[in-house]
């Protein structure tokens, strides 16, 4: 599936690529739709897709079918690849924050039969899978790595109350990770089919943002008036960022996970932020270490993402799958060639 610009995704027959030195080709066994692809299809993406036309899709796992010279994995290996690779030499990389790399190399092409991976990605961000980890779970490595990085940054601990705003796939992954650390997770979302479908993911409580009246008050009420130790925005809406700040406890941490539209701002209570020592954190993307830890988390069964797959569709129907996502009628769609 080739992206030619906003609203223009085409099915094209391309030759199977051949790997040069340091490259590899993999057959895609499972790909997942992502909200980012929906956004990109609507308005393009300056960072992930600097030029068009380009192959499209970025969450995938598969089997190596050909390798160039100097590549350590072998034909037949089952692998997952991240959708980016850091440069390892810029100030951010040297400071151990490869997710902020100033020269991140992005790779797309999950919605296809085969994908060619460039040398930097092959060297840094391809992980071999054990035979017990199916491709459709391994394909969650990329979004799960983003969630892991975020949960590490905010240092979720056992017995804390963690409120997650937004029950899309990433909100759910964040909540599932917090729950696996024995936190009491409260999910805030809108009632409807997703809400019902996700009710048995191990969260302590659900709050219906549409009927809870004042969500902030509702959170204060269920935390004995204190607010939650950790609040997480997974909606990318400035008004929800504000709710996340308003519902955090003294000494608490707010994690801004959802990216808002460019140019937006939020208001901040300076008195609370200072005297109550609030910690406000952004979290973006992932690092090679988090990709590896995500694969381990999936392989060990510590997190089972299966219930986040709401639909399964063939490659030809990617456009339809993304349209379902856009209408809020799908969580993640598993795409198989
Ligand atoms: Zn994604
Ligand atoms: Zn870098």
C-alpha cells in the first residue's frame, strides 16, 4: 500500500526488494493499524513521512527472507523491527535518550507483503523472536515500547492510583503496564462498545467521561479527596491535559503521553505546581532498549495484548481498516497479506 499524500493510499504491485550490504528483507506476517497512520492519511506526517510516495504502515513482525552481507540475523529467523533507528552519535543519543535522537531514521511499509530494512535499523532495532511468540502479538512491540518508556519515566509503583485518560489502544497498554506493577488503575473514557469490550483488562475502575459530570471531581471522590498519585493523558487533547493536572495528588506526577495539535497550550495552576511539587512529564516514542523489553514482556506473557485487536482484515482492505479506526469503530486492526 503506497501513500501518495493526504487521502491518497494506493494498492500497487512493486518488485520484491533485494538487500544490499547491511540490509535485510522480511516477509510481513502481521501488521497492526495505528492512530498515527490514520492521522498521517488525513494530513501527512512531517517527521515519519518526510517525502511521498512511500510505502506505509509501521507496526509489524515477520520472517527474514533475505539478508545482505554483514547482517547477523539469518534467513528464516522470525523477527520484529521497530519503526525507527537512532543515530547513536547526537547529543540526545549520547545522553542515553535515543527516543529524542536528532536524526531518527523512520521506516514505513508494514502494509505490504515484504519490507526492506536499512542498515541502521538492522544493526540497532531488529529483535529475534522465540518460536512461542506469535507474530500478531510481536507486532505490538512498537506501541508497547512507547508505553513502557512512559511508565518508566513516571515511575509507577505498587498501590498507587494511576488514572489513564483515554481508552484507545495506547491508553489500554499504559493501563495494563501500570496494573502489572500492581497499581490501582482507573480508566477514563467514553461509554460505548470499546468500553464494554475492554472491561476485563484488569483495571480497578472505569469512569465514563460522558456521564461522570465533572471528571476531576469524580477522581477526587474515589481517591478520598486527594487525587491520584499518577495521572496519564492518552488522548492528545489540551483540555484533557488540564484535567490530568487538576486530578493529580500533592506530590504527584502527570504524564503527557498524547500529542496535541501544534500550537496548542494549556493553563497551569502555578501555586499547586510549586507548593504541591507536581512533576509534569512528557513521553515520546521509544528506544532500542524499550523495544527489547517490550518483546520480552510480550514473550513472557506478562502482558497479553490480544483483546486490543478488534478486527482482522486482508492487505487490500487497509484503507477500510483505517476508515474504521477514524470513525472510532476499531481499536487495532490486524492486517495479514
Ligand atoms: Zn504506531
Ligand atoms: Zn541520535
